[in-house]
């Protein structure tokens, strides 16, 4: 089982460097929102902040796989989509004027090559 996991990890596309930064910025903004709503990470479905960041990084890994598949299938030609998405979201979340709406309005499932996006 361990060998299979190592093979899967070795074959998986790498996440862009901007994605972990985006996850940290998302945690800062969303954590502040939770606090202002008198909620904690557990109320949002996470054990703690680190669990949220790990979940966000898992999203990035999954999106890297989905994006890689879309490139192979010819559904998109944009090789930098995920990197640009993570960079833009990191900047948005880190903006001193960012609000909770900047976080809650993100559609984490949207990809530009899906039929729903067209």
C-alpha cells in the first residue's frame, strides 16, 4: 500500500508555488471572518487553522490534477491557469481592504473549461 501511495504522489502534478501562499492568506482572512462572526474553525468544519490550510492545499493538488487532465484532453491551452488563479486569490485575500465577501464569494469548484463556465 505504501509503495502505491509513493507512486501516486510521484506521478501527481506539482502545485504552483503561489498556491500555498494563497492558502495562508485565505486562512488569515477567513479566520478573521470566523472570529468576527463569533465562530471558530470547528464551526466551519475544520479542527484548527492548520487543518484548513491543509484542506486548501489539497484543493490545489486536486486542481493541478484536473488542470493537467484538461490540458491533455485539449479542453484548455492555458498552462498557467492554476498559478494565475492562486496568485490572484492570494493578492485578493491579502489586500488590507479585503472583506469576508472576498473569501465567501470564491467559487472553489469553477474551472474556465467546464461547460458551466461557458
